[in-house]
C-alpha cells in the first residue's frame, strides 16, 4: 500500500468520526485494502454489555452479522480474551486457536467457515467507564494469516482508529441502539420488518417499504402490520403471539424461536412465505434495543429462482453450515462433491445431511430436495414451527 493510499484511508476514518461521511464509506475501502472479508467497529455499553453502535465494511453478507448478533457471539472463543486485553493490544485468533481447535469448535464449524471466513484479529480502540469499542478485521477462507508487513500496517491503522474513536465519542455522547438494527437490516435484499410487542412497525428496510406500498399481501395500517386477507392476518397474529408466549423459555442456538406463515397475494393466486424470528434483547446483545422484537423476513418465490440459504436456515432452524449444504443439494451436487467444495470430510457432510433429514421431517434425499426447493408450499415442519395458512 502506497503512502497516498494509506493517507486516504486514514482521512476517511477521521471524516466518518466527524460525521462528514458514513462509516460504511470509510470501512469498505479499508476492508479492500486489507484483503478482508469484513471489518467492523462495535461499541459496547457498560455495564450491561449491550451494543451501542456497529459500523461494518467489506463484502460479508448481512446474514452473517445477524447470525453472530442473534446467538453465535456467545460461542466466539476470542471475545473474552479480547475484552481482557488493554486498549491498543491486538488479539490475533490464530495465535490462540490452531487448526486442531478450529476443527472441533462450533463457532468456526457452524458459523465462521460456512460463511466463507477464517482468520480474525481484533483490538480495543476505545475504553471508558461507560463504553468499549472494538475493531475487528476478518479474512476470508483463502486469505493467509497476516504477514509481518501487514501486522505493522494494522498497528499504524490502530493508532488512527483510536484517535478517531475519541473524536466520535466527543461528538456523540449517546447513540441510538436502533441504529445498529437499521445499519444491518438495510443491507438485506429480502424485505425485512421489525415489530414491537404491540405489532407496531419499528423499522422496515427499503425492500419492505416497497412491498408495503404495493399492499399486495401486507399493508401498513397506521403504523401497524396487517394482511390483505383477514384469515392471513389472524394466522400472522397467532404466530407472533406464540413467539411472545415463549419469551421466558430457555433459548439456545439450536432452538431459536421462529414461526412460518404463508400469506396470500391480492393480485394472483400465489403466496408469500414469511419467517417470523424472535429477537430478544439478551440473545442479540441489545442490538435492536432493550425490548423483545419480532423480525419478519419475506420470501417471494416469483423473485427468487433458487433456494435462499438464509431463508432455508431460518425456516428450518439450520446452522449456516447446514444451510450451505442444503442449497448445494438442491443444485444436484453429490455428498462427495459438497465435501470437496466445502473443504470438509465426507463424514461431516453426511452428518449435516442427516441433520437436514431430521429438521425437515424427511427420510429420503429426493423428498428433502423437494421440500428445500419449494419452500413457499411448506405447510408443516418436523417441529411445531410452522403455521398452516387457510
């Protein structure tokens, strides 16, 4: 990296801290220059540990960050180590977690590797009695660990990030937690809507706004979500009520609270599938505020020509690794080909296929592929996580 390029990256960081440009505009070129899958700055409020803000750059899909915030952060093996380090001291995960550890660790095997990432490095760039800010750089599967020259570059950038965060903290003493949800959800191409416990629309991304204006299957009724067909409205309400009723139950990564509803369209005989996902404050590190919310993710079969790994994952409670295998099966790939493409053993793929059978309630691969390929016609899952529309 030349001196001019470095100066431009640093200047963008200070511009973002001063509020003159969006953080994304500063972090995208930074991720590209570092050869990263993603880089992000995350602010954590003390003492509760909830997220105050999150700024991301790089090509990582928003689904990855959503999965991390909604549960996988609890499995991150380096998070406690990073928090314990003094400000300015780097934590390079590969120095603590070798290939043997990675091979048997759920955070890597279920989350990080399936999303296409491998090496993480983090540093605390701000610390006060009320807030901690971390900067993390994540490299893709094909990228090597940092070279000595790259580590020196990271150290130079760290110093500027620490000064930029001091400016940011001075200019913004408080930050809206809902900004975290907005920053993340606006990156989804799928229509997504956040609802509060009273079914009021807290946030809609651009795609969802277009869907609401079209009023084909869902409508905005004075700030509350509604459906064109009365029976669909009752079905969606029942699904959300079930999520509320389960609020106090123990939630784990393998049993995230979700429901599926099919909504009929007004313009034709087609249907729209909706996955309602419970977003609780503790599980999501307070990323969407302090109150329980429901995230509605809409799947339009007329727009998506092939299975969407995110929708499949949420619909059937799959891990990111299982979602990846599910999509590959619908593309006609054999288990041996999938193992080679994913860089895992054939035994691992067969175990994942076995999990797919269990979670979809199927016993033959042909039935499994049929269900995965026709999500909009889904009626009942193996577990009571779907609601049949009238």
